[in-house]
């Protein structure tokens, strides 16, 4: 069987992009008050919560279509990192008692998947592939 890196990158882009996009759409529907309140509770301005829309809607769309994939992947990785810092820091060393997996495995998969796309780019099955940020 012949390997096809470009098809593998397409699958990774679609999986990471669409699955994170659902989180962003939910935040559009449910509002950003929870995140805004959490930021304000930490002494940060609440308007920073709108950055979630960049990390969970714009970045996944860039990744899905393969336009400036590396920028989208970097934005998504930053979004995941900030989410861990704001909400999940105490969970970093923990395991899920029910499954035995890492307590942060979902956000970890998004983070490391987006890092992989940052370093590889979107591949030849992307909308754009000639820019250094593709």
C-alpha cells in the first residue's frame, strides 16, 4: 500500500477543524458570558472572551479549507493553551478515573493536532499551498 501524506493531512485538518468548530458554534449560541466572567474573575478584561471566536471558529475554518493552515493551527494551539491555563491547570497531572485516560485528553488532542498542522502545513489537498503560512 502506497503512503499518501497529503490525504492524511486532509483527514487531520478535517477532524481537528470540524470537531473544534462545533465548540465555537456552541459558544456563539450559548454566549460568552461564562468565559467573560472567568476572565474578569482573574483580573483580565472580559472582552478578551471574543478571542475564543477567533480560536474556535476562524482558526478551524482556515484549517478545514486549508487556507493559511499554519496560521489557523497556531491560533487554535494558542486557544487550547489559554483554555488550559484558565480552566484546566489543576487537571494537567490527573487521569480520568472512569476511563484511565488523561483528564485533558480531548483538549490535548486538539492542541497536539494543531501543533502537528503548524509544523507540516495543510498539504497538497489544501486550498492554498504556496505561502509559507500554508
